[in-house]
């Protein structure tokens, strides 16, 4: 079968690109080996944030007495939590699938794709039949999968990843979490709020290694306040399961060797690209030493006519990045543009509670670049909205260029921190100086009003 374009993977970049190409009259095939929608819909953003919402309700009910509200004891119906999560995933997934199937000039093909050469892909379908497809334009959007670290005994014990942990029908008695990044933190807090004892360990000196130390420490303090045990600079040496089903992990910590016993183990130490089955060498596609596909600023691989977008190309692994990659390719392939990912801002939200919204440079990055900066900090216990709602845990921090007065970056660790961060993002995109936020009038008493105080609170 000959097409004008082949898209491998139905993630958040591949789907809209396939639709745009087909609507432009190009005969397009999009290939999917599993569920339509990629990790975001199936085992990432949509299901996790649905369950985060359940955990937050449990936490608020547990705090009801702080607000003068009398309630009973809190218990979890994990079957109901899972049903709610599954229903929303199915709604989003089926909507994406119907959208693809109803688009003219677009074929959704189920199966495992592998390159035959730089213009040809072999697809093994679920029932074993083989189909060969060719096109002058091929786009790879195959995403990532959880990594399994080389720890003695790990392959012999039952482990959870970001997908399987959301299918539990019971609250773990004691959840061991290996990894202190976004995934590890979100699930650690979630299951602590569901009622699990939680121990989290990470090899680094701090959680969230890409953050400034003061932000990472504030995050750690809040999680500890909720009863999560955090072991930093700690390395798992060995894992085994005893006859009672208890998972025993031997961990080397700064204070010596410890033995941890848990009912469940979540492995959240990172993700690796889904490139193993693609037979990239047949097409001559270059990868780095971790298997990520190398692309230039226009998302082109080293092979003419072959592109990669989303997580599989490396870099920040976020849905909004993948969707923006689609826009880059749409502009260049269909509109004759010269769009590039060069200079694209890095922004994201970690959906712990409170949320951590991040945008632009950290203080460490700005100093490493030799910039003349000013740093503003505002604890939430100095914010009216935080006091009124009794949500005073957290910190707002902004990095400003001392000469131009432009905002270089921010970390908003606050209720709705991602939304608040997005307001600063708009200011940064519009090159609005920090003084406009410091002196602006915001409705009282909103979180945004804190900008008046934040941008007047520079460290001297």
C-alpha cells in the first residue's frame, strides 16, 4: 500500500498531525500497536489526574475539622476510584479513535510497525498477517515506556509501574516507591492520602533534581508532613519476596544499610524510548546512546523525509511539548513555514498538592549562565488567599533579569500553581517587565494578587 504519509503512533502529536495531513488531501495512514491516544490518555495525564482528584478529596475530608466541619472516618473504595478513572479514559480514547476513523483520506491501521527501508514500513497485525506500507513522509511518535533499573532480584518480584498501579483494587498496606521524580511523587502522595504507609527513596541529593534546592526541600517537607518517609542519597541494592508475599528491599543510605519491607513496590526511575521494535537501523535512523531518536530543530531525523515528535526524540516528556511538535510540523510540511523548536520555553506542572508550576530558568541555571539576576521569594503563609483557605504550605519564587527587568523563570508551589505559573508565562511571552505585575491591580483576594507582594520581595 502506498501512502503520501505514514504516522507511527497515535499519541498527542501524531493524531492531530495525521488529521491535518489527511484534511490537506494527503493520503495518510496512522499505525497503532496498542490503544489509541498514547500515554497521556491511557496511562498518563488523564487517568493520573483523575485519581489525584480522588486523593485530594480524601485529604480534604480528613482536614474537615480544621474548617469547623464534622465528618466521620475516611475510607477508600478503590473499585469506584478505578471505575471513574477507566470511564474517563474510555471517553477520551474512544473520542480520539472515532475522530481518526471518520477523517477522509486517513486509515487507522492496527499492528506493530518496523522499518524495511527509509520509505517502507512493515506492519504485523494482531492476528499475525503482515502488511507493507510505503510513503515519502514518515513521522515517528512512539513515545516512552517505564525503565527497569539493574537491581538484584528486581525481575523476580512483582512490581508496579505508572499504569499497573492505577489498576489496584485495594489500598496497599505499605507502598515502596523507587524514584523521586514527577511520577514517584504524584503516586507517593496519592496513595498516602488513600491510606497507605509510603516510603520513597531516590539516589539524588534532593527530590526533583532539576529544581532549585529550596523548592525541592519545600516539596520534601510537605510530603514528610503528610507522613511519607523520604530516603535521599539512597540506592536499592537487592529486592526479594518472602513466603508471605512481603517485598523486602535492601537499601544503602547515608546512615548505613537499611532493610525495607513493603506490600507493594512502584518502580518510577525514568522512562526509555519505544524504539526497540522499529528496526531503525534498516532505515539508517540515528539514535543517541539511550535509544532516543536524534532530530534537528525542525524535528527532522538524519534521514530525509523521516521525522520524530513527542517523547521518543528525547527532551522534556510532556504532552504539551508533543502537541507543540505537531504544530511545528504542520507549519513546515503544510504551510511552507520555517518553524523551529529552538528557544522553546520549558514549562510543566507537577500534580502533587499543592501543585508545582515551573517555567523558564531556575536560579541555578541563570547563575550558571552568568546572568545578573534578582531573586524574589514569597512564602504562602504571607498570602491572603492562602491564609483564608488554610492552604499556607508552599512557596512562590521568581527569577528576574537585573538589567532588563524581564522575568526569566518562576516556580509556583501553591494551590493551582500551574494556573498561576501560566499567568507569568503570558507575561514572559509578551515581554512584560516584572514591575507590571508588582504594580498591577488584581481582584482581591485571588492567588494572582500575590504577584504584588512576590515581585516586591527581592532578596538583597
